[in-house]
């Protein structure tokens, strides 16, 4: 039973990482005004000739993965009670 739980947890984490990728791309593009504001206000290179900089995508990806993992952990913890 423990092996099944470990396999399910691993699968869930992989699924979270995969689902987060298109969400992060979409969210980064939607947040284009934010990236422009950051560049204009703080002189942080965030907009290039082809869109947001790579660090913008990675930042949003990290935030989405973290949020989804926290939600999953919270839901998993409530199911045990």
C-alpha cells in the first residue's frame, strides 16, 4: 500500500509540473503589462524583441508549481481526517 501511495504521489507531482507549463506560458504573456512596468520602473530587463524575458517565464512557472503543490498538499491532508 505504501508503494502505491508513493507512486500516486510521484505521478501527481509530475502532473503538476506538466500542467504548470502551459499555464505559466499563458500567465506570463497575460502579465505583459506587469513586465513592461517592471522594466520601466526598476530598469530590470524583462521585455525583449520577442516578448517577456526567460526569467519571467521561470518566475511564473515557479509560482504556479508552488501554489499547485500547496493546494494538493492541503487537499491531501484534509482527506486523511
